[in-house]
């Protein structure tokens, strides 16, 4: 019965979405199925299908193939629920739910739109929904029945049975799919209205919302990788990690180009192009994750048929939008930039750097794939390539980012800026020298990272102090400006965190027996006990380390090595002692003897690592604050 409800719901949603797009010009005349009602029904039926699948997981309905392949009766309830999107079919259903939810929100709550423009926007959103509904029904149906009904399921990938992964995909999908509504707004504008400041104001809140949740989703994924995978890093330039980074980079450029369009009536074609590319790279990310052409702990699909289908979807939306822009480009008139030495000049400069980094990541990600397809040769483009190119591109971007908000629109002569730059430079060098004195070991390039972090931090601070007349007018700040300040502070803190975590990290790999200890950066870790553990659906071993500093007891750390019998799969649960300024990290590797008394352990001391996620959360909060101002204050 559950599968029947789910299938019927998806079929009804498909019919309604197709009807809404095909009647794009006449749907306002319909008495029953007007645009608002059509989009509401789409949302209702997809939501019904989603909750039907969730119910099947909760009650362990193994008559449904998807539930059988990804759940088990012994699995905790939280992971039964999150198992819904811990697989290809379920995650595509979540993708659809977010897609129709955005259309529903536009329909019911965005009162800034006139009826013809809203109708066109929702019709294009329905086209996207219709195509992905077809994809789900034809290649990725989560409601396929099996017979005879198995006694129990095969369980979810143990790596995905984690709180971080419970919330990572939904947040990432809000970011991914939120860019679809920007895409639909842009398509509709070609047929209703002009690309002017009013259009920039319409799309800006949705760009902010998507960018914010992409930031949150990516940071949750990196946090999960840090504590769950057991290697002590947070980013490995995995193709699927890159798939989420690329739309974020494009959305970052779009976010700032809309500001130029709004204030200066310039960069119209560029902004339209970025609106198209942002959603296009979301689709490319979907293709990389679900086509089966890459292997990753994040990837889902292995069926090449799905990959071909998604590739066709990507090609359709990317090429049709670019062709439309090419055909209509001459009709888009815009103001020319007066001077490169201006606020808009700085934004354009950083826009170009963001796109350069985007292309660098894109080429590094797909080049090995295409090389293998056409030549059979397998190569790996790893962290050294990405780290080097990212550093080269981001250094000038961060330098400009610090003072760009202090520049004037149209033209600036730097007269008033030079004195501020001297102050920023002084404090940045001071922080750099202090960090060198405190942490003199490690590569010199670490000092560049600290300098850039301080440069951005103090540039943002001076901008904030001047804007508030040294805090006297702080109560008059609007959420848009406050959000920008918080986000820029967050990025400065993030840069410091990345620098400390990657360049100042101390690592030791030791084989220890019970009773032995290891010294790490003035800490003593005493290996006092190893014991067997048993969870609801796993067994394993847990080590007990007592942490001391200068003979003073601080905390007990308990890393684990788990084994999931149903999937015959081991996992590592790291133990982390975080002080805000640094992390002390322990991960169990493998036992040395059959008595399990001697183990290989990986120890890390990582300065500033918590700042990676503190900065990311600040950027997210800043984006949401700016979104709230744009959405609820601007009419």
C-alpha cells in the first residue's frame, strides 16, 4: 500500500507539472488549476511520496526494494529516517521535494511578484520538476516492490550512519536546488520585463539563501569527513567535494554581481550568465555524484543508464539557456563601468578570480574522467594541484576583498583609502609576527595565510567601525550590512583555520600497548584500557586515553573502531579534544595482535582547526541575515 501511494503521488505530480508548463500562456485563465493551485498540488503529492517512503523506512517495510537495500530492523530510528536520503533513489526524491518546495514558497509568500511574471517563473520551475520527476519514475523509482519479501534488510552504509550526514544532504540540497528558482526567474525575465535593478532585487534573496545553505552543507560535509573518516583532514579535493564547491564559487560571483547591477545598472549580461551557470554547475554536480563515473564515499549511483539520463538533462538546460542568452544578448542594454578603480571595479576583479578558480576546479575534476574515457589512461589530479592553484588565485581575491567595501561607486582615487590600508597593514603584520613568534615551526607559507586572514579581518573591522561611527550608530545598521560584515569576518576566521589545520598540524602514528603513552605538543596521552563495545547494529573496540598536560589531568578520550556485521564494514570513530584554538585528535587504526592489546593509533595536534567551522557558521549566519533583510524588508 505504501509503495502504491508513493507511485500514484509521483505520477500525479508529473502530470500536473507537465500541464503547468505546457499551458504557460493560458494557465491563469483556468478556473481550477491556476498557477498557485498547480504548484501547491505538486508540493503536496511529492511531499506525500516522500513521507510514504519515510514511513516505509520507519516500519522496516522490506517489500520495497529501496528499503531492503538501505535499512535494517536493528538500525536506530534516527538512521532509519535519514536512510531515506542515504541512497540514490531516496536522495533524488529529497531533491524533488526541495525543488517543489521552492516553487511553493514563491507561490505563497513572495508578494513582490506581479501575476504574469510569477506565472512564467512557476511554469519554468514546473518544467524542471517535470524532467526530474520523469528521471525518478523511469530510472530511480524508490517504490519498486520485491517478492518474496525478505526477512531483513541489507542496512545503510555505516559511514552514513552519523548525525553529520543526517543533516548534510538536506542543507546541501537547499543550496543546490535553490539556484533552480534563480534560473527560473532569469528565464521568465526574457519573456516578461527587463534585466534591471528590480530584477536584481528579486533574485538577490534567493541567491543569498542558496549560497548560505551551500556554505552550511559543505561545512557539515567537511566536519563529517574530519571526525568520521579517521585521517584527520577536512577536505581532500574529492570529485564529489568539488561538485559542491563549484556552484558555491559561481553563486559567490553571482551574489556580488547582482549588487553592481542593482547599484550601477551594469553587468547585466554577466549576471544573467552567472545565474544560468550557477544552476548549471548544480546539475553538473548532480551528474558527477549520480552518474557512476566516479568512486567516492559521497557518491551514490552505479547505473550508467542514470548517468546518461542526467547528462542529457544537464546538456538540455545548459545549452538551451546559453543559446537563449546569445540570441537575446543584443537586446540587453547596460551602463558601462566608469573606472576600474571603484567598488564595482573591485567586484568585477574578484568575480573574474572566482570564475578562474571555478574553471580550475572544474578542469582538475573532469580531466581525469575524460582522459580515461577517451584513452583508457588513469591519472589522479590531487591536492597539490588544487592547493597551489587555489592559493595563487585566492591571494589577490582576499587582498581586494578586504578594502572593496570601503571604495566609492563609479570612481575612487584611493585618497581616503590609503590611510586605512596603512592601519590594516600594520595590524596584519603585527598579528603575523606574533604568530611567527608563538608558532615558529612549519612552512613560511603559513605566515602568508595568517597575514591574509588578519588583512581581511582588520579591513572588515575598520569598515564596520567607520560605518557605525565607532559603535555609536550600531543600532541603525540593517541586517543586510550586518550580514555582510559577519560573513566577511567568518571567511577571515576560516582562512586562519585552514592555515593552522593544514600547515601547522603535528602528526604521529604510533603502535601502543595498554599502559604505554605518547607525547604530543606538551600533552601526555596515556593508553589505559581497551574494551569491547556493542551497539544496536555494530560491535567493536574502544580505547581509553587519559589526557594530561604538565601532570594535570584534563580529560578522558575514547576513540572507537566499529564493525557492522550486516554490511561487513569497519568504521573509525575519532576522539577529539577541542579547546577552541586547537584540536587534539585520536583515531584507532588496526590491532597488532589477536589479543587486541596492541593497536596502531593516529594522533594529530591541529592548531586553529575549530576555526574552520566557526568561520563557516558565521558566513552562513551572515548570509541568512542578509536574506532576511532582502526578503522581508524590501518590497
